[in-house]
C-alpha cells in the first residue's frame, strides 16, 4: 500500500483542451483536517494550509 507523503505533492499539469488541471496529494494529517470540513475549500483556505499553486502565466 502506498504511503502518504510528508509534504504536499503536486502532479504535472494536464488539460482537457479548455482547462488545466493538477492533482495534489496531501500528507495524512492535512487530509484528516480537511476531510472534517465537508466541503470544497476556497483558495484562501488552501493557501492557509500550505498549498502553493504555481501562478498561471499567459503568453502571446
């Protein structure tokens, strides 16, 4: 059985042609804390937990 990471792990970005996505694997303790909330978190709530998304950058 795979073990939970000790730090947040980010997947490579992937797209469906319209949106970009990224999977995030959480440490067990952080997962337990979030699962008690019972709803999707806001970006501000994610950031307060240590989630650091790479800023989106556009190009011409």
